[in-house]
C-alpha cells in the first residue's frame, strides 16, 4: 500500500480471473470517511497494450480531489478479440458496485474515465451497460448493472471504423503514427463489421438503444490520431464534433474542451498549467455529477 501526501491510499485488488490469470484493479481511496463517489478508469493503448498504472497522474489528481478511483486491467487484443475487453470492463463496474461496503464507496454514484481507446471503451460501456454481450459474465450473488452516472474521455477513439480508414489514408501519405493503430485495430476488432458494431458514433447514427449520461471530452487541436474528419463520412466537421452533435440529438449533454497543449499532455506534461487545468476540470465534472442526491 502506498500513499501520496497522506491524501489517499492505494491497493491492488483482483476483480476477476480468466484461465488462471487474475485481472487487477488499483483502487485509490481518498483520506477521510466514506462512502466516496468512485470513478472507474480505463487505460488506452489501441485496445492492445497498457495497464492500470500508466495514467497514474490522472488517478492521483482525482483521488486528491476526494474521489475514489478504480483503475482497471482488462484483457487486450492478444487475450481475446472484441467484445472480450468490453465485457471485462462491464463486469468490473458491477464488481465495484457489489463491493461498495468494503471499498467505502457509494454504489449509486459511479462514473467512468478513459484515455484514447480507453475513452472509447468508457463511453461504449456507459452507452450500453445492459448489452447482453458486454454483460455476459455473471457476478455471483449480485443483481447490479453496469450503468454509469457520467463519463469523461480524453481524446477517445470514438469511432474505430473511421479511425481505421483514416490511419490507412495517413499511412499512404507516409505518416509514422498510423502503423501501430492499424495493427491494434486488426488485433482487437478483427473485422470492420466489429469496428462498426462497437462504434459509439455509428450506434447513435443507427438509432441503437443507448443511455446518454452527462459526458466530457478533452481534446487538443493538433492530434491527427483523434481530431480528424472521417475520410468517407458526410458530416462536415471532425469526429469529436460529429459525436457531440449526435450525442446531444440523442438527449445527452456533453462538453467538448480543447486545450492548447501537446498530444497526451496529461501524461507527458502532467505538471503543466494545461494539465493542472484539465485535472481540475475532470475533478469538478465528476464531483458535480456524482454528488449525492
């Protein structure tokens, strides 16, 4: 167990096990007396890499602000294609709720956060918490679902299909960033049909039955991996604008916040003014929407 300025403690907990391998979450418990509102945090990595530890600056900022955080490991592409990882996250949300007493959290005040592909997964779980494929893993002794009160995303890959096509366009132009994402898409999604099925934008445009909890999107302008226009789409704006427009039309509220900062600025420059501002806005967003009542 570790501490930071005695404002929170951390603990690694096993929430599931598959083929003898444990899935862990790192739980951040704020100082003071609970029950605390909790944020389930999902890391990025093109659905193919990364772990619960990599975005610790965000986790620490939220915990210092009085929010409990459950930062997840989940199965990546090499361990099972779509929808395996989505099912792990859905299960983890339910597991956290079911263990509310032990964790000193409020099971009725649970939100989610995620970065890049993790932002996409956070929103997908939030929009479809009762999808039978995502909720397929039973949780013994509990009837809770994976519904979320709110979700905050940092530069999410909100439309895997359009990002896949865009990365191929960029590859043809010689863009160095595109090869890794293409490989990650192929490993996790395997088919373009799966990318379309798991696209949050296309779910809204298809008219799928979804939930639309309050949301926040953090973005930087110079980000070809996330702030692009669908090369085959008819929407006049970029993908962040397209999603926000469709989300609002579906009845949701969402704030799209642009920061004049480098890509992944909350990771690569976590003490910068922009990062501190982003962390403060994230904390305020969650405290507003996870407040009791």
